[in-house]
């Protein structure tokens, strides 16, 4: 058990964040912009769904 604990501890404490922290408000704004683009209504007819 001690070896497993030591290995787990080494792996967990070895995790280092290399990138900058993300701003929650900025990420929410980006997600809303992507959603608006994805779900905007267009004048094009819907694509036909192929049945198996």
C-alpha cells in the first residue's frame, strides 16, 4: 500500500499547470458566441434525414 500511495502522491504533486488561467467571463462570452452561430435560423430548408 505504501508504494501505491507514494506513486500516487508523486503523480498528483507532479501535475503542473503550464498555461495561463482562463477568465470565466471571457469563456462564457466565447461559448455564447459559438452557440449563437450554431443555432441561428437560416432561410435554407432543413437537410433531409437519411433513414437506415
